[in-house]
C-alpha cells in the first residue's frame, strides 16, 4: 500500500516508506530497539554537539571533503566531461566510513556498549572496526565464509583493529547470510547492542539514517562543481548499486533536480539470464527482505534467490527501499554490468587515470561506453572504493 504524505516525492514518510517500499517488518523482540532508534535518530543528528563532533571527525579522521577529480584522458575517450568523486580516498578506502562515524556517535548517545555489523566486500566491516577502535567499543562483524576467503586483506584489517570476525556458513555464505546472522545476534542482545547496518537496507529508520550520513557525498559534489564548472548540477550521476548506500549518497541532493539523470548500475554477474546474477531490478519483484518491503530476487513461492557477483559488495539479492522507489517511479535509470565488463572497466581506469577502483565501483564505470554523453555534458561517477581489496581477484583475471 502506498502511503500518502506531504513529504517530498523522494523523501521518507514518518512510518519509513518511500512510495510502496520501506517500513519496519521486524520480530517483536527487536521492536524496542528499532523504535528507540526511530524516535531519537533525527533529534540526535540535529543536536549542535552531535554535528560539531560529526563534522570534526569527517574532516580530521575521514579526510573530507574528498576531491572531485577531472578525469582528462577518460573524458577525451568518451567525449564528455567526466569527474570522479574520490570516495576511495576516505580513511579505510571507501565511502562506508561516512556512515559508521555517524552511527557510532548515535550509539554512544543511546548508551550502547557493543557494536555488531555485517559486511560483504569487507569495507563496511573495516569502517565499523575502525570507529569501534576509535571509540573503545566492542565490535563483532559477521561476514560470509566465501567473502572471508576472497576478501582476506580486509579480514586481516578488521582483526588488527580489534574486531571479532564471525563467519556466516549458511546459504551462499555471502552478504545476505552475514546480514541474517548479524540480525540474529541483535535479536539475542537487544538492550546493550547497536547494529550498524552498512547500506540503505533494513527496517526504518536505517535506510533514511544511512542515506542522510552518506548525503555528504552529493552535498560536496554540488559545491565542488560550482568551483570547477560554475554550476552545482551535473548532467549525469553514475553509481554502482548493491544495497545502494554509495548511490543513495551520490543521488541524495539531486533527487528533486529533474535535469540530473541518475544512473544506477547493478551486477549482472555472468549475465542477467545466466542464473548467476545480482541484477535485482531486472530479475526481482516486491517482497520483504531484512526488515523492509523492497524489490528482491525470489522464487515463485517467495524464497530468496541466491545472488552472484564477482564483487563481494554487490552480491545482495535486493536493493534498498529508496532505490526500489527510484526504480518504480522512473526517477533513476537502472542498468547492469557483467563481471567481464566490470573487469575491463577497472583495467581501463587503472591504465587511463592511474586509479585502481574497487570491483563494485567498476560496474558504474562499465556503463560509460553506453552513455553517449555530449561534449559539453558533465558526468560525475561516484568512485566508491579503492581496489586494493580486490587485487587477488584482479590478478586471477589479468
């Protein structure tokens, strides 16, 4: 059921809906925790003391603002003006830390003693372990057994930072299963534990809270484009989408700017129709996943279909409810890139601009060849993470 409201077309309603999608579909035992968060997150975020601490950490710890880099050689190749928003230069190597810094400050104000999180590619796990070390809080990270194997450097980083990494051994042993285990842990420890969800997924208020913390990305893009091009809005914003936090952050301040085309690129895996894919909008339908109504890949009887992608951060069987709404409403365009296309795009960026991107980001880069932008048009690609963590995978395919 669509919830009518006077909120902006792409904002969230009081009950946590983006059009038909969102809400909080949670077990009774989690209700007090989620409700505590819902009632307090906006108030806490609006407190001057919170904003002073948050902004100081973004500046001095995370290293913001991140550069908006004009990719000269890439621009020449594709015949338009291409800028890269360098989230790969954030402390920990990805955009994920914007959100974990914000959430741990909320957890502290809610008097929580322990942090639990899930991770796929490991970037959110590293970002969570990092802020837990900074704040002296216990940290437990759930990660799929398969992802632990293919993202070994990030596992080592988490452990060095003092986090306990627990393997998820069920299902496909990837991000979906890690999320299941983290939620189970939270259900069993609802009073003293805060769950730092790493994407715009889960029950309300998580999708909205994470999007607000990641909105610093598009806020900076607007200011930086005024300096570089004399106008705040690009013609296109491209971002990869699994759950979709980097895309939500890159799109946030452009949602009500219809002249800006928002392009989300999912993981086609070995091909959309191969049976080994994570192209949610192409293959999915509405359903409930991890506490919210969204679009997810499922069988006819509602069982979740196991996703696949070469990138550990995109093999999620659904998308965040904000993206489900952007897809259904047509505000954002959704496409998919295969493993091979992502590998080729990552090699192209590495050898054209001297920047090795994360495999997740490479999916967004892969769409450039289909964009057909005009010479005067400005394209911003959210470079969500650096490729160090994926070197083992890259080396296998070079």
